[in-house]
């Protein structure tokens, strides 16, 4: 998002945080209602355009949103969305993207409140790895001929009681309403949102053998000093790295594997 939309999204996040900080607010319920409104505005293009039309007064757009949503979702959700449509959006689609992000954030907030956020982060990461190694599963979950209900049922069968309910709901929404994204891109976005709930960065660490607890603590502390933020480690084991570790933080890769050093030596010899 650019310009006005980025500012509107930041303001919406502040409103959601203020709302979910209240002990009376049900973050999981908010998430479900925000997801339902996301689906509505994704379908109803004309309504979305009216609600983001810069030529219309903010209060008029808020009143329209209230009339459309009253009785469909709770008052807290209506108030949150009224605030969002009063803001200025660079593109009408940005409003839907923002609502989808807020729905996911509310789910992650619910997990954080019950001490389950770490589990959700790890489960999202592990599901992404399973997806990357199973072309059959990926094909089933992205099959355009399959109904959304069938895909949701498949996710339920795969994850069911094996993961946190928040994880299952997030994956089901991603699979049934991808909104033009790949599953990998959607899972990556969810992982980043989960990390941001604790103002942390995510480091994907690949090693030849599993790291010990002491090694994980030292690596986490070192990366936190390097980046100036708490770091969540997603751990992978890959015997092909031969030794050492590879660390990816966002687009930056810190590679200290034996395989990488061999490749570099080969390049120098060849050059």
C-alpha cells in the first residue's frame, strides 16, 4: 500500500489494538466478523468503490457502512469499519486488503491473549514446509475446479485437532479465499503478522543437524543484537547444507554453510 492507504491502515491497526486491549472485546469474534466483511466487499465491487470514493464525505460513507452492516455483525466491528471508511484510501481494493489483514491480526491477538501465539507461529511455518514438499497437496488446495467448501474440509481433515483453532481458521480462510495470492505468499504474510504481534522479526534458520537449545538461544541473542529487535527462529534441517547454518531474515541471507563455502571456492577457481 502507498500514501493514504498506508496511513489509513496504520490508523485502523491502532483502533483494533485499542479495542482488543479491552477485556470485554472478543478478538476471535472480531476476526470472524472482519473476515465476513472482507468477503462481502471483495464480492461487491460497486459498494467497495462507494465506500472508498474520495469525492464522498467521510460521514456519509460511514452512515452507509452502518446501514449495510447493522444486524450482520456486532457493534464493535461496525464502529471499526465506520472509522476505516471515513479515512482516505488510494485504491478501493486497499480497503479490502486492510480488512483481511485486520481479521488475521485479531485472530493472532486472540492467540496471544491465551498464550498460544508461539504455537500458531510454528504451526503456520510447518504447514508452509509441508506444502512446499507436497505437490499433490498444493494442487488439491489450489484446484480451481474444487469448491471452497471442499478445500476447507480438506484443511480441516489435515489439521483438525493437530493444531490450534486459530491456525486452522487462518489456513482455511487463506485456502478458501486466496484473493489472487499464492498459498506461499499468504502464509508468509501471516507469519510476518504473527511476528509483529511481539514486535519481532522472523529468521528462517537452516542447519545440517538440529540445533541444541543452547545454540538456539545464542543464535537468537546474536541476531537480536544485530537487528536490534527480538527474533523468532523458524528452524529447518537440511543435510545438504553439509555443515554450519544459513539464516534468512526477510530478503537478507547470512550463509555460513560448508556447501556455500565450497560453491564460492568453485566460483573463484572457475573465474
